[in-house]
DNA sequence: CACACTTACGATATTCGTAAGGATT
DNA sequence: AATCCTTACGAATATCGTAAGTGTG
């Protein structure tokens, strides 16, 4: 028992035209092939659908019953087809992104806005969280992809570099080091230092780069806003990646590039390996890559605003 | 764009099994043919439905969307199939019969009852009316077939004899002719005669057979019950077909066979030519023919009851 | 190296169209 | 004679299965 949409369309064509020849034309078939098709349909259903006298073709009682059903099935099927098309052409869909708070608060919304304007039917979700949780969301399939740093275990994931992010020293404007144009790791020794929590990728990177034993950490907080406040009150200094600097735009704060060693982290677009993204997610990721040059200029705008 | 139910079943099979090989077995196909089938489906829809790594098969985002639709379509289709089957096997359907009042009041209900008991899902309709209107109902498609006498214009109709119906003289028991065992046309001359209306097939047959000029018609009524009442009051006599005699079972009435000429009418099963009956109507007609031997015995029962 | 999907390719079935047949008006 | 559906039959097409190819764990 195998009936196709074409069979249904053919059936409906005869039912409407009441004529095999015209129905066959409508279906781009020879009349004989068409006749065979209808006969086949009748035998599959086990019912005569048409009463053919040589001069007239009419639906049988059972044919009428089937006509209603066939029409309904065709409509249903057309809806399914159009829904699939909607997804392919991104009039429908869903994109779920996990991103570092720094990206989620700065550059990402700008691109998100553009994407949403272009594809109003596609719903977008954004989870702003630390790298590890970003990766977890991707692994669990709760996010299509993540924009974050690479984690220690990247098995099953595929990471594509999106941009690099340099680290800066932030301190109070009255801090002794504030007069310097740039700073090195040696300058930070014995300075009261505000750390982010160990789970933060920033912290992990700093620990690796700056020999933690020699840094006089005096405090450990979870959120950048806390760091900014502590530094703003001159309780200590900190080292922050460029993308997070928008939280440190304050007259009392001074930002200085950290040189020697220059610390750079890479932000990746990370997704499940061997799993294609949905059409919409693919498109959104493409747009993100297309707009990646604006990452810094967007932040610039943000800083100028303060 | 031609997608078949088989395609949907195959798709659902992989979606559930998450494995082409098992799904192929489930569909009684070789794995390679199955693979081609799915690829074909994907290309027809214009979307990748499955993410195949060599080790795992999963639905893509679009595949999940399609899975819901495919399931729904299959369910819908199964319902359509079962509805068609219901009609073929007469768990559903409709039979509409037009029949002469004499049949509709006597034999027909008995067969109808049997049919309805065997096929409770099939709705039955019965129009009890004179032959001309019976034929009209059949022509208009309002009745599947009619049980009545043949009309003057039988074009487009197909008549199959069902039974014959002989005519009897009915009169009051005190009527002079009541003592006779049988009567001839000559006996009826100059007797006050109760006629049915000209539209009645009975009347037409009598007019043709009994030389109306020589019959002293004194009254013309539409319904047999009126004839019975008039005759019951000894206002006149009448000639009535056997099948209608059940209305004349009364102690005051006497029924005598009419011989010379013996008048016989034929009752036909009449339907549209070149139009098959619905399965249910065909079955009902078959049952009617099978039970036709009971036409007289049913009437006998009726008469015995009085 | 075993498993699982894809590709290649010859074999098999289906489906197609032309042409002839048959029935009706 | 014209119309319209069916049947016959060779041809085109699609589908199938075996077997080889490929990538992964």
C-alpha cells in the first residue's frame, strides 16, 4: 500500500474535470499512463472510484468519500511542504546561542538585532554565561553554538576561531601605576589584585600567564561589575580582556595595555562536531562572522558614550 | 514533487531507529535502496533531514520539524484508508431506496431490518412514493435505486424484474359479486368502481387492461386507504394488486382473484444505467433479491394477523 | 577491523507514451 | 465520424540489490 501525493493530485484532477484526457494533461501525463495510474489507485484502495461510461466519468459513492479525504490530505501536505520551506527560507525557525557575558552585553545584541530584523519569524535565544556552561549548553543540544573560549575538554565539539581578545590592566586613576602608558607583568607584582573566580576562563588564562604565586590576590569575585566597583574604590587592580572593558568605562578608572607578556585569548564559535546547524543557526553564525570586524568598533561606541 | 506514504514511513522508521540498516529491514528494503530513498526525500524537500556521522544517525533541526508533520500525515492517511475500508466492508455507508408504498409498507421493512442489523453503521433511507416519483428520485441521484413499476420513459435507467404482482377485485362482503370465487373483466361492467388517481401506475395498468370506457368509475382517490374505506362502506368495488392487499384485510371486505384477463404488473429494481451502486446499495439490492421469495409470505403473515 | 552509511553498477520492475481497440453518441 | 477510455506493447525511467568504497570508533 503506497499512495503518493501525485496519485492524490491525479485523482482530484479527474474528480474535478470529470474527464481523463483533460486531467492527464493537467498532470502532464499521457492519457494512457494516467488511466493506468487511476486504475492502480483504485486497486490499492480496493474500491472503484470512478464510474466510467464511454461518454462520462463520474465519482462513485466511495469515490466521493475519498475525494473529501484526498483534498484534505493534499491540503495537509501542502501545509507541511510550506512549513519546511519556511524553515529553509528562514521565515520560521529557532536559533539558540550561548555566549560569554562580555559578548552578550556588547557586540552580540547588535548582530542579533540585525538578524531578527532580517528574519522576524525566527525566534532567537541567548544564554549569557561563562565558557564552561556555554560548552555544556552546546553539548546538551540546548544551544546551537557557543561564542566563548575553548574549554579543557573539547571532545565532540568543533571550534572555529572568531576573534582574539587582548588583556588590559584596570586601576583607579589615583593608583601609582596609572601614570604609566603600558604595563608589564612585573609591574603587577605585589599589587593588591582583584581576581575573578576560578571557574572563569579569564582567571584560568591569567593564572597560566602570570605565575599566580607572585600575584598578591586579595579578593575573588564572580562578576565583572564587582571587579569594576572594587577597582573603582581603589581597593585593588585587575586585568580584564578587551571585550569586557565596557564595564570599566568610568572617570575614576584607568585602563592600560598589558605588554610583556601580551596576554591574548581567542573567542571561538563552538558547536557539536558532526552535527549540521539548523538553517537558521547556520545563517546566524555566518552573519556573526561577517560582522566580526565590528566587534571593536561596537565597543568603541560604547566607550565613547561614557 | 512527489512524496509517497512509503517515503514517510521510511523516514519515520529512521527517525525512530536512528539507524539506516534496521530501518531498511523494517521497510523490507536493502540498506542501499533505503539510503537512496531517504536521499531522494531530502532532495525533494530541499533539506537535510538526518545528520549522519558514520557512527550515529540523528534528526537535524529541520528533520525534527518534518518528523512531527510526517507522523501527522501518516495518521491522517491511515484514517482515510480505514474509512475507505469501512465503506467497502459496510461498516459505514448510506443506502437510499425509493419504493412503492405497497412495498414500503409490507415486505421492504422486513428486509431493511435484516440489513440494518447486519450493517449497523450503514444509514438507510426509504422514500415511499408512486412509481413516477420513484424514478425521478433515482434519476436525480437522491435514491440509489427504486423498487417500482417501469415508467413510460426509462431512458438512462436500468430495470431488473424483481417480482410480479397480480390484481384482485375487492368489494364489500354483501356485494352481489362476493359470492363468486373468481371474477372476470366482464363482471365488473356497470359496477360502481373506485379508481386510483391517473398518476398511479396501478390505474394506468387498469386503464390499459380493462377498457376504461366500459367501467363505471364513480370516484377517484389518491390513497389505497381511501379505496379501502370506500369499498368497506360498499360504495363501490375496486381492483388492487396483491402487494397492496394488506390494506384491505378487514372482515367486511372480500377479495377475489381477477381472471380473464389476468392482470399482472412487474415490479423492477430500477437504477441509473452505467452507474455502479455503492457497495452498501449493491449489498442491499442483493439481499432484496435473495429475500424476494418472502414477498408473499410476509404479506400472508400480515393477513393472518387480521 | 568491525560497523554503518554511501557510491557504483548491472539487473529488475515500473511507468511511460504511441498506437490500436472498443464503445457510445 | 468524433470522442473518450482501455488495452497492448516496446521504450524510457526508476528502483532494487550486490558489492565495493569510505570514514569512524
